[in-house]
């Protein structure tokens, strides 16, 4: 079996295949799948010592499982974290990272452009516990500085944001967060550890939905929280152990297989997304294309500095003509599937206003740049020229629908 110290010194592509491998006495090639909920003890004394923490061993599936451990160690290696804890979904990871360290009277400052369920946690659930939550435009450093001029317990952001692809300057925000006594928690799902490593930029905690690129083929739900040992010991591990959002061993095994090809997929998807973004920006009925790789993106220079050479597989296209044009575009697609997921091998598109961000008020959506004409596209592994042919013809249909709507008005 590979020497873990040797593997730790290898490049990310190698660690994505080799890190965390722990073969059973049967010496299997692929990681073993441990489909069991409990573990047996040789004696009552051994069980006593194990539950007291005097002996390190597996106790119960809600606490830890060998297959899940392999996934956690692989992600930990890719992210450069001291600890990784897997969860049953991405939202379980987001909720655990926030809730595990919150109590009444605490304050959270968060980026105002977030996935709809993350916003629900921050604006609906945490305030019920007496937690104050203040929202800040994600790319506005002056607004962050003002918000963090008073103490806070945590700062929560996505970058790039979903679905508007705003960029947060993580180095600057980490400095402001720490001055305010806050931990910086970053949802890195759009970038993946292949294209951005927030811990190296000053973040304290990173969360993922492994449902997205890490699985990469739309098969499983899962999540992960990565942090240092202190945060895990004092907050995260006890919270997860007693609330129980455990990842199933089967889902962990599937994600382990997905991670082996993560870099290959993400880099090819990002290459295609950049081409599609450039082409779409030139269409006459497109008001704007949100993609950090475009020189026209307001935070392109920040993205170029903190992302690792590419800008991700997700872009958003705002069509002239509002919802009728967006719906016409989506309904005309021949290759790209309509789905609210992202990071899949198959290209997917959705209308955030009526799907992923439906829970926001129209005013909040408009303020975040999530307009009725906005369509989010997650680029898969189809040939980029075929995808462009599909998007181009769908955009032409959208232009026709917008023209009809205008003439009817």
C-alpha cells in the first residue's frame, strides 16, 4: 500500500486518487464499502475504554465509518485542512458549520448573494435563536469593512456566488473577519478545491456539497466541512455526533470514485464554460454574461489572483425579455437538461428566480442581480462546440419570444 507520507507530498491529482486509501486485510484495489451501522467489541472492558476515548476505534455509524473516513481523509488532503467531517448533504454541512458555534446574542455577517437554502438558514432559522444576521453585498469591501467594524462570531460567503458569479476577495475578507473576532466560513462549491483553496487565502472553515462536482455524475447527496482541530473538537464534532447528519457509506464510496477524476472533469468543464461565456456575451439579445473569466467581469482581477488558472464550470446568461425569454430559452434547449443541480457531467440549466432562489422576495432577488431573464448554465463534458450550437439556437428562440411579448404589449 502507498506510504501516506509519500502521498502527502504528491500533487493534487495524485492525492485525489491515493489519499485516504485504507485497505482491509483482503487487499482490495478499490476502496472497501463498509455497509454497516455498528461495530462489535471483544469485551465489555474494551467497549468501556472505547466510549471513554481511551482507545481509538469505530463505535457507531453515526459517529464514524471506515469508508466515510477514507473520503474525509481524501478531501482533507486536497483542501490542506487539519480535519474533514462528511455530512449527509451540502446543506447539512452549511448548517453544521454555522449552528455548531452559535448561541443567542451572537452575530453573523454574510454575503447577500447565497444559495436559497443558505439564505433561509441565515435569515429564518438563526434569528429564531437570537442570532443577529447582517447581510453585505459580496464584492463590496467597503461594506464588509463597515459591517465588521463591530465584533462578530462568524462570516459566511460563497465565492464565486451562485448564480450571479460574484467574486469575494478572500484575503481581504479574512483580514477583516479576524479583526472582528469572527471565523470566515466559505462555501467553495462552485470553484471546487481544484480551482480555489480558501484555507490558503485565510479562511477558517470551508464547506462543500459533494453532490456537485465532487460526485460529478448526479448520483448522490453529500456534504463536507473542513476546518482546524480546535474548531472540530470544541464545536463541530460534538454537534455532528449528537445531531446525526451522517453521510451514508455508500454515498461516501461513490464520491470517492468521483474525486479520482475531479481535476480532469473540472478543468475540461471550465475550459468549455469560458468558451461559451465569450460566445454568449456577443449575442444580440443577451444583456450580460456573468462569468469570472471574462475581462468584463467587475472582479476579474481578484478572481485571477485567487483562483488557480481557470474560473469554473458555471456561467449565468441574462436574456433581454425577462421571464418569457428565459423560459423560451430553456424550453428550446436540445442537449442541455433542465435541472437545478450543478457540477454534473451532463450540462444543466435552470431559471434561478423560479427554482433555486424562489424563496427570496422579488426585491431581494432583484437586489442580488437575480433577474427574471437570468438563466444559470452548469457546463458538463459534452463537446463545447455542440453545447454552443444548442445555446445559440435556444437564444434565437428566446429572442423571438421576447419580440412577440413586446408586440403583444
